[in-house]
C-alpha cells in the first residue's frame, strides 16, 4: 500500500462547538504521530466561527463548510464520500480520544473480519460510563421495556434491559446490536456499500439504523472497551433550537416503521408510549416551574383563607354556594396571569414577574365581581389576598435566585487547576474576573517543582496524585490546562474518579471561552427560550388561529365560490388550521426545520421572497428569524404584506392558499 494512503479517515460533523472541536482535533493530532490519518470536518453552518478560526490552526484537516444545517447523517455522508482510508471513524466533535484509541480499533478490526462496525468505551466528563455506547435494537419488546420504565426498574435483567444492555459488563468485549454515533469505527468499503447513513434521520436513530443495515449486509457490530474516550454528551443539541426530546422519539418511530413496519399493533403501541414518555420528559424539564406554580396556588388559596379570617373572623365566612368555586377561580386566574407575564415555563422566575402577574390577577378578579354580583363578598378580601400572595411569591423567587446565583457559601463548587502554564494563569484569572460559582482550592503541577504557589494559589501536589488530592480537598471539578499530559492518562484518571462524579474540563486555548463554559456548566444554566417557543405566545397564536379559521370557514366560502376556486381545497387548508395541523402564519416547509410545536403556515416569511432567490438556506434562515424574533406584530406584518403581494399579483402562489 502507498505510504501516503491513510489508514483511517476520521469524519467529524460540527455545529457551534468550536472549543470542543478544537480540543478534539488536538487529541487527534497526537494520534497522527502513530497512524496515517485523513481528518474531515463537515461544519453544519455554525455561527461561532468554527471554520474561519480553526482551519488555520489545523492545516492537516479538510474543512467542509455547509450553508445550512442538514443534520448528522447527511453531513456524515459528505465526509464518507471523501474518505480515502480503509477504515472510517465517525466521531463527534465533543469527544477526546486517547493516544491508543486508533491503534486499539485497528488491531481489533484486523483480527475480526466479520465485524463491520465497532465502538469503544465512552465516558462522561465525570468519568461515569455512558450506557448508550452499546445498545440493542428497539425491537417491540425492547422498546416496550424502555418506554414504560421496566429497564430502569430492572437494569440487571436480561429480559428487561435489552435496549441499553445494562445487564452486561462494560469492561468486556462482545457483539452488540448497535454502538453510539459519537464513535463508530467502520470498514469504509462496507460503509459505502450500504449507502452510509439514512438521510431521513436528522439527528438520533441514524446510528441504530446504520448498524441494522450493516447486520443485514452480513457484518457484525462489536463493543470493544480496551480503549476509552471522553464524550461531552449533547453539546451540539444544547446549542441548537431543536427539541431533542421530540426528535429522539420521532427517530425511534421512524426506525420502527422502517424495519418493523408490518407490525401495525406494535407501531400503535409504540407511538402511544412515545407520546407518554415525551410528556414525562417535558414535565421533567419544567419541574421547577411546575413546583413554583403549585407553591403559588397553595399560597394564593392560603392567603384567601387568611384574608377572610381577618375580615370576617372565619376562614369560610362566604356563602356556602361560593365553595369550592372561589378557590378554583382564584387558582385559574392566578395561574393564567402568571403564565401571561412569562412565569413557570420560560425558565425565568423573577420578583418583577410575580408583581406584574398578581396585579393582572387583581384586575381580573375585581372585574369578575361586577358581572357576578352574588360573588362580590368583599373587594377588601381580594385586595388583601392578592397583596399577601404577591409578597409571599416574591419572597420565594428572591430566595430561589439567591440560591442559584451562588451567594450562599455552600453553593460554590471546589476545583483543582492542573498545570502551571500561561493557560493555567489565564483560566484562573478569567474565573476570578467572572465571579464564577467555583472556588479554586489549589493548583496541581505536572512535575515536581520548588515553587509553593502559582498566581497566588497553593501548589497542592502533582499530577500523579490527582485522585488522592481530589479526595483530600473534596474537589468536584478538575480543570486540565497543561497539554503535555497524555490524553490516555487523563482519561484513565477520570475513570478512576468516576465514583466521585468529578467533572473534568480542558482549557488549553481560547481560555476566556473555556472559562465561560466552565461557569455555565458548574453554575445553574438558565435556558432562554426564543419567543415562539414560549408557552404564552404559543397559546396566543393558537387562539388567533382558532378565531381566524372559524370566521373564514363560516363566511369565506362565498368568496371562494364567487372566485371559482376549488372549495374542497380551500376547506381542507382552513380545516387543517382549525384542527391545529397548520397555522395561519407559520414556518415554511423545510427539510431542516425541526421546531416542535411550531406549525407550518398558510403564509410564511419565506413566501414574501421571490421564488427565484428562495433557496433552502434562505428558507432555513428566515424560519430561524421567525422563531427567534417572533411577536404578534410580526404575524400581522406578514399577513398584511402577503395580502398586498397578492393584490399586486393575484396569480402567484399565495393565491390558492387563501
């Protein structure tokens, strides 16, 4: 074989994870000293300067910059087409490979020609094992046990834990149904023979599908834990607008339909179970908001009883017919008012919002007594109830934010900084300047030194003794800043500390960016939802759709008949709006739109652009703008401009939509 021919082609699909990709490429650079590698990075239209900033630093990497986010599978296929190595490694950018990783995979594949795909042992940033790195196919039984929680209840059972294979040892080599898409070491010839990844999967499920088709082609999939890598799971998803819960479960539905499509009963049960799990997952995401909602409702009703006691001398002094109506109405009005100002489901819990919400609730409750005189027992009770509830809810929110910001001394995490380099100094100074919720308890030198301090912090020991130092200083974070430490040693140390759940961070360059990431990961992350993903706007938009569709369906048929349009087509379009399948104004159909709960529209922002320049990339950008910059005024502007455009050109494509 020509010595210039690479042994392995590494394909990495990146999306807005520049700092993770950089440390991934740095770990690969060490492997290049031992193996002939071709490295291809396919960037899915990142907005963080991934290609422009990293391409000059890694001239041996082939960067492919895409104009739009086409998904994990399709982007990997672009890299697979360019692969020149006998083997192709599908690798996530949020990983760190050890120096022996490539060699261990090559040795195994050369010794096992029956294997088409193999994967290694994946560790979380705290050293714990990622169970998803070796899985079973979601057969009807495996999917049932996972979705209904039997696998979680009986993780060591061969009968109930078939999907995550948790009944098997993570330290033994064996055949499995599938390995994780974060690390898939494949034979290039067989990978191309089966067509690479299925482009119908946007994200999640494509790794299962690839392993399934490889098995059908006569090749096995193996789990090989003789080498380990670190996987910072979910970083690309966190930086996208994609609802990963829905996309994950929809991918499972797609897999089941594709490979078990003849079993209609299974598909029906699977869809029902997936919807249930999705609901549970969403409730778990909003658990803090739901808890706060319950606290507010309990407080409001308790304050009503207190106010009634103060005013009338008894907590139940109203007329008997008022109960439980007054409690129900108060709860509904308070909850609706709070949601309207952005509480509970937008990851923001502000004292200001509580004040605004209770002021709105007072206005509504006071207005209701004008229409139902029999319930106008005392406006003083209403005022006292709202005032006391406002104070109580505000106090609860103040305490929550006080705790989250780390003002209480016990909330700070303890960190060891490994290294005495310039990057070490910069990361220490950056963390101090950002007032991070992490306390640096000491510096760990790589080799013995006569110095006792570094940048004002004590040197508490050396790299070889990190596990002992972590235990001695009760550290929960280890920040590695010295690139001379072999990645295999770091991963081995991380694995030793797995039971202590110590998180490792790597900060060799881009120190300020790494400092911000550490702060975000150590501290409490607040997710800021774009406007159209916020519950209040979605409810308002749905209400507007119902009103407009109802009016149009009742009155619009006359106009349709007079214009000699297809009444059936017109009725189907507007009926789909009434049923919630579409919206009056919404997203334009796009292969790269994966926003959950945001419907396609009869009109959309891309439709205002001439068809001759309406590319897929432009549609994706305009859809993104619509989601992130949404307001009711934007909907109104799109409607007005659509009608104006239609008047100027009645034969354009907007015409049949109305």
